[in-house]
C-alpha cells in the first residue's frame, strides 16, 4: 500500500493541510495522456509512469545509495557519448511515450542521433513519441524483480535494441536483446555496449558493487 497526497489549488492558496489518501496496490487510478502530463508538472518531486491502459504508476524517489549508482552509470554513458557524438543520453526523469500509449521512464536511456533528430521539437517538450535504442533499469530493494522484467520485456517489444537490468542486491545483471534469451551475469566487472553503443564499456564499480 502506498500513499498519494491530494491537494487542490484552492486549499494550497488558503494554507490548508493537504489530504493523504492510502492507495492499495490493487486499486488503480486511470489518467489520460494530457492529465498525466499535468500531474507530472504539478509533482516534479515524484517519479510517475503511465501504463498502456492509462493506469498511474507512482514510484518512490531513489535512495541515496541508489541515486549515486544511477548517477555513476549516467556519467559514464555521458562521457562516452560526448566523445562519440553518436546519440543522446537521458536520465531517470525522462519519460517516453511508447507505441501502445504507455509512458515509461527508464533509469538511464540512449537514442541514436539520427533517430532523435527526427523527433519534432514540439514533441520533445512533452513525453516524446520515440522508443530508446538502449535502456537500463537499476533495481532498488523495494522493486519486485518480476515487475522489472515485465517492464524490460515491454521495452524490447516496442523497439529497444539493448536492455540492462542491474541488481545490486544480488550482484547480477540481466542482458535483454530482441529475439534472444535473457543472459544473466553474476558479479561482472564490466559490460560492453555491443553494436548498439559501439566502443562503450561500463565499469560496474560504483554501479553494481562498491
């Protein structure tokens, strides 16, 4: 069970205390794409996603440990991309609209330059209708591994060419590729970007282990 804080604009102006609603996991709030964008704009401190059927998905902020691991991953990918100039790197606050209407925000993602350049400027200002070429999910202790695997399968079904599910709790990495069985590595020290991220190798120190 989670909690959602409901606060009307009028109540905020009047200085009234917001109302907190306990939301069981079995209860779903459904929003359309426009309302989802409005919710995100009004709750910038929350991580929100939208399922294909409009279901609202609220995630807790990353822990200090998790945020540090995510930052290390983003920095390494960013350094490689700045040198190669092959694409665009996105952090965990970036949402993408998938072909089925879901709006997802991978922990780290990357899009090839020629594909990103085709995205209209107006679409970039919202949750762009484009699927990343590369996506990473970094598991936190509160994340159910089955849910993360479903999410990774969703990415690949819509066009992600390489996905990494990194689990510091078990020190394992699952590599997801279209049309191939998932490859699981135990305590790897590096991960190659393969043909999707040519020349990139992730040093897993500070990401998978300390």
